[in-house]
C-alpha cells in the first residue's frame, strides 16, 4: 500500500542502525515539516549553540575549546559540532577534536598555524587527480596526506543543465552514487578503516567540503547515533559557512552566463536537504540498513565500526 499523508509514519530520531524505510519517509509530505520543526526546536533550545556557535560565537563548555573559523578554508569545522558536541540518541555526545572536515586546503600562514594547534596528524583528500593538480593542499606542518579519489574519475565535470530540476537531480544522483558506485564504495571503505586506526586528530576534505566530505561526515555521525534531524542540519550548515563564497560564485556565473543560466547552476553551489536524503534513501533501497551498507557495501567490519564509535562518542 503506498504511503500517503494520512498514513505517514513518525520519522525516526536516528537513521544509522534502524530498519525504518527511509524512502517512505522521503515520500511523505510531512517529512520536510518534521525536519523544519526539529530545526526550530534546536534553535530555541540549548542545542542552538551546538549547531551554530562556530558560525557566530558562543561559549564552549569543555576543554576542547572553540574550533577556529579559517578565512582561507571557509568550510573547516569539527564533525562533532561545536559547544559540547552533538548529542546521540542513547544519551551520550560526540567527542570533539577527533575528526574535522573541510574544503580544499588553501591555507594562509595564520590559518595554517591555527590548524596546527588542533594536532591534526592525518589529512584525507577525497578529490579527483585533476582537482588536486589544479589546487594542491597546503598542509598543517607535521600532518601526512593521502588522496582517496572517491569519484573514481580523472576529473569532476558537471554536465550542461537545461533547468534547475535537472541540476538538482544531478546532485541527488551524485549522492546515490556514494552508495551504488564501485569506486565510491571502495574509497569510502578504505577511508573509514583508516580513520578507525589513524593517529590523533584527522581531517577529511573535498573540493568544496560539502558533498563528498558532507557524506563522510553524515556516515560518521550516523555511526555515533546522532539523530537524523541533527545530521541533516549539520549537513546544511555548509550553506552558512560558505555563504560568501556561494555569493561570489553566483555573481561570477551571472556575469559570465546571465541571470537565467546562473539560476540553473545554482543547486551546484550549495547543498539541499534532498541531496543527503537521496543518499540515505539509496542506502535503504540497496542495503536496508546503514549497518549493511557499511559492512556489505563498504566492506567495513563490525569491529572497525565499534572502533570508530569509540573514537566518535564520549
């Protein structure tokens, strides 16, 4: 029986290790309202500082200290959030200072020093070879780097779109590819295994830090059992962190191609809820649960998942 607005189930508080049909939730008209209501609750509760203090100040209540905002790497942030770390459904919280995410590391001298203060020992670059050639990383001193070409292609080149809808569909297909693509699954499995065994603090980055790095962040937060609505809101924060860059890119497109064509390209500049949801829906369609996606799809053992969770949660 098809899911309708009247029969829509209550969305789960987390996705990571449930068997609830994510595709049914996405099809339900109240699904988006649930996320919007959840976000409004976060903003009027104590968790507002957890999500947003790194975007506009706020006091932190633990020894880790505030994650610095980097002018030269605008989407750099802690995967565990800010303040005390994101809460989990089992009453714990994510451990800050263990895993960071970012866009390409075009570090200024000042930002390089700020990143070094965090003790980052390993950097995982998820870009294609051509992206790396166009903009080589400036690493924090003492860190080792490894490239994992998640897309499995020489270069990432978006096709020409004829409408906003086709651009959105393309971004959703990219998210589904993290679940279905052989190259994507191989690289992501390798990454998770290395993160579980890696030294000290570790950084994952892609070109804009919003799609490939955003998917990895969502996986780690799922392993930590962070609620789905919080994972989604953290994913959408790329639009906040990169607001100035997005505006600059938008103006460049308008100058080059005109307002109409620039509007069609707009979905590629930021992130939308439907992008991440498409990936989660594909996990459900292909594997049933996140656990099976991690173990069967990515080849990550249960012991590795346990090791990651112990590093992610305090």
